[in-house]
């Protein structure tokens, strides 16, 4: 029987708490670990994907954690004064505001490198390859946003969607699923990334809400959720937990 999201989240939390960072990092480990907050949406998706097809979720924990570390790296760097200049994250001082800009810059670099160390624990480089593509997409999306290059949908497909696609793709890579069997999974991941971003914009009152109005943005989110559920229905696996996650993302209020 597939594990519920809260069970998968607990596995991720335990894994991250026990993560052994290299002693060479010294006190830099403190801002790195401080950055690891959040709801664990992406690593839970990674584990739930594997669980849906009968994989041993413990075997997917390095891949799931790697995705979360890349996400944390992106937030640490996004908050820097040279980027979004956010002094607060999740109701607490952001990493640079608490530890200084140099520590935040190096902590982000170390988080990204640690993510690839975890991804390379697998017998093939497929997980690391999946993660590298998503990371480059995310960075490209951030630059396009800063540079004013591209539509809002194109930017978010890269900046947010890349890592959601990796959440699913890294699980498939870790399981060594043949590419021909991955097509519906990847279609699902694309819709999921759009759903998350649009709902995020609705909650923040920006992005798609500015372009389409709140009602228009809500229709866009509901359409993405409907398509995500339809993609799940095409997959020959027990996707009930993933369907529950989609519904939760669609209706979230924070």
C-alpha cells in the first residue's frame, strides 16, 4: 500500500537531519542546514512517484534530497541583495540577513554541490543528468525574469517547472525506467509545475494574477490541475497518493 504524503515527508525530514556534510565545510554547515525549511513538496513528489510503481522509497531518498537541496540553493541565492533583496524567508531572517552575504553565497554553492554528490550515489549518471538539466532551466528562468526576456509562462516553465519535472524525473532515473515509459509521467510533471506556480501567484497576488486577474489565474490553475489528474489516469500504477497531492496543491491557502 503506497505511503501517505505525511509519511513520505517524515522520511525526507529524517534523511536531511542525518545528512553528513563534509567536515571541510566547517561552520558553513550552519547556514546550509538553516536554509532547509519548507514543506518538502518536491522530495515528497519524488518519493511518491517511486512508491506508485512499487519502488523501495528508501532507495529514492538521495534523489529526493538532491532535488530539495537544489531548491534550497535557489532560494538562498534568490534572496541575496543583488537578486530579490529579501531579508526574510518563511517568517525568519533569510540566510544572508542572518549570516551575511558571503556566507549565503558559499552556502548556496555548497548546497548545489552536495545535491550532485547525492545524485551521483546511483549506479548510473542518469539522476545527476536529470538534475543538471533542471538546475540550468531554473537558472535560465531566473535570468530571463531579471532580463525581461520571455513570456510569464515561458519563464515559470523554466524557473519553477524545471525542478518539478526533476522531482518526477529523478525518481524515474533512479528506477532506470525506460524513456518510452516516462512520457505520461513527464506530461504530468509539466502540468504540476504550472499548477504550483499559478496557485503561488494567486496567494501572493502577483505574476499570473497581474496578467489575467484572480479569476483568470484560478481558471488557469484549475485547468492545470484537471490536466495533471488526467495524465495520472493514463499511468498504469497506483497514483492515488499523487492525485491527493495534486488536489492539495490546487486548494492550498499558504
